[in-house]
């Protein structure tokens, strides 16, 4: 009898084993929790990335837009001699009066030239300003927006539209008439619109515009650098691509010459391709017929082992046909019709055939041997085809191929048909009453 120490030792062993199971379960639970936590962290990271994209993408787009607008106004200021503040103010006033910014820029440039000409004594410029009661030197001391407002106010006093248009053209050039709707608002109205632009924050500063223009210039530099990089990559791979193109040219040119000299062979190849497609469809139909017949056999419980044997034999037959029997569709259609007719004729004898198969499982062996022989013949024929191709005689190879297809198909379908008749007769002989 075991003493108490032995019992306790055994109990301790059992408890230790139990503790290991609990530890394993706890570890598995901890691993599951860690996976869950990891997925939560992943989801949080994705959310942060999405939020970052939602915040930074519009900002980056805004920076690109600011750079484009800044460069536009900076260049306009250089072309017209007007300040960025005046041009941005005029941009708002123009938008409120249906005037384009292009007309404003063109008009301001011509106005600055007119003021210079008048100050230096050019009579036509002096006369135009004189008719409006304006002084070139005083106008030059004003900002561009105030110059336009002052000239516009003076034009409001001219009642004759033709004279007003002529003076506008004389001072502002061809865009003068386009500027009239804006200038005829008068200095008071244009001043109010300038103040509104200031309140709305639409007046740009020279400092901001210059910074934005510099940023846009930097982006242009980066883009130019990237294009040069792409160019250098292309230059680096041009030599191997040129070699490849030369190789392709050397290969394609002889092929083209051969096709021109052997057009009849190309037609034969096309015919062979059509035959392959036809044979494939025919083999599919033939195999489907065999599978359907074997499927009917499996409905009889006692014929289970026969069904397996028949499927194996059918598979081997189909393989032999696929390897050695490629036929035109007309011949296949006729053979398939005969075969299916025979299947229908013996439909009621399937039960007897299944019982007969229990002691005739080797009945398919002769048929399999026939198709193996056909496959061997086909292999010999294909060796002849290979030899003809090696000798450069494509036409002879095609003729051998087509003759072998027709011969092997005739042999194969004849063997299948006669063997089917044999099986049918055997089934009828075993059926009650001698017929079905």
C-alpha cells in the first residue's frame, strides 16, 4: 500500500499538470487580448493618418494656389509699375463691375506711359489729360487704383459718349472702353469698393506676394529637376533598349522574308489551328458522353466498384484520344451521334450491365490496350513530323499530321463502337428473358 508521501507526491504531480493547462489558457487569452489591442492601435494609426491627410492635403493645395497667385500678382506689378496692393484692390473692383483683370493690367500699363509722356511734354498725352482737367504729375503721385478713380470721376463730367470713349482710348489704349464701366462708377463708389476689399481681406501685401512667388519658383525648380531626373533615367537605359530593338529587328526581318516566301505554309498552319480547335471540342463532347454513361451506372448501388473502374478506364481512353485523335468536326459529330444513340438504346439495360460488371471488372482492358496502341502509332507519326520540321519541310509535316489525325480517329471510333456493341450484347445475354 502506498504511503502518504507517495500519495501527496502523486497529488502534487496532478496539480502541477493542471496548473500547466491553466497557464496555457491564460497565455492564449493574453495573446488574444494583445492581438485585439494591436488591432485597436492599428485602427487608431489609420485614423490618425486619415486625419492628417484631411488636414494637410488642403493646406498643401492652398500653398500651391498661393504660390500661383503670388507669382501672378508679382509679375503683374513688375509689368505695370503699380503696387501689389493697388492691383489686388483693382482686381476686386473689376470683379464687381464686370471688368476683366487682363483689361485692367493692359489699361494700367498704357496709362503709366501716357502719364510719362504728358510729364515729358508729349502733346497728344498732355491734351488728353488737359481736356479732363488733370495734371500728370499729380496723378503719378497716386496709387494705381486712385489714378483710375480720379480719371473716371473726371470722365463722368463728359456728356458726349463718343468723346468719352476717345479720351479713354487715348489714355488707356485699346482697353480704355472696357474700363469705362468701372471708372464711371466715380471716385466715391470706387473708394467704397476699395474699403470693402480691405475689410474682406482681399488686398494682398507685397511681402506675402513676394514670398508666395518665391515658393512657386521653388516648386518650378523642383519640377524641372524631376524632369531632368526622368531624362537621365531614360538616357541610362537607352543603350540596352537599343540593343534589344536591334535584336528584335534582326529576328523579325528574316521571319518576314520567310513568311513572304512560304505563304502556303502559313495557310497550312491556319488550317492546323482550326483542326486543333475542332478536335478539342470533339474530345470534350466525346468525354461528356462517356461521363454521362458512367454517371448512370453509379445510380445502382451494387455497381459502385464498377463505376470507379469505368471512370478510370474512361479517363485513360480520353487521355489517349486527346493525345492521338484530333479530328474535323464533321466526323466527330457523326461518331458522337452514333455513340449517344447507342447509350439511349441500352438505357434500360444499365442495371444488368452494372451487375455484369461485378465479375467483369477487367472488361475494359482490351479497349484500353487498343487506345494505347493508337497512342503509340501517334507517337511514331509525331516523330516523323518532328523530323520533317527539322529538315525544314513544313508542308510534309502538316500532311503527316493531318493523315495521322484522320487514321487514328477512324481506328479509335471504330474500336469504341465495336466494344460498346460487345458490352451491349453481353448485357442482353444476362438480362431476364434474354432481351431489354
